[in-house]
C-alpha cells in the first residue's frame, strides 16, 4: 500500500502552497503505519489550538464528528513542538472527510 497516494501534481501543488516536503513524507509514513481502525475518514471538523473548543462544541451540537488539538488540555500529546504531538496532529488531519473544516 502506498500512504496517502498523492499524485505528482498534487504533491507539487502542496509544495507550491508552502507545504514542506517533510510533511508529505510524514503523512505518507502515518498512512502506512496507522492501524486500520485509525485510517477511517470520519471527522468533519478539526479544531486546532482551540482554547475553549467553541468551534468543535458548536459542530457537535449539530451532530458532526469533531476532534480538537490543544496542548493546554491534552499536554505533550498535543504539543506541536514535540515529534509525537506533531505526528498526532497529522494523523488527526488524515481522519478528516473531504470538504471538512480545519
């Protein structure tokens, strides 16, 4: 299996928009190593650096599946400066459905 399976054109577009090549490699790595149960795309809203989680709380009220990423609430698991926290954020991003909100 090949990770997130981006085409060359998609990869070039992401790099043109400022996405570092290392992020694409990390996404590929995660897509290949995550357990099958974590590969589902079931999140409609990813609330990053959310503080009080106002956005994700509102989306949940409308029966939407949300995830939030906040170092103050979840500690090192959500610390973007640490390798595990960064990989955790990328794995949350891989769970997002098409046309969802981040």
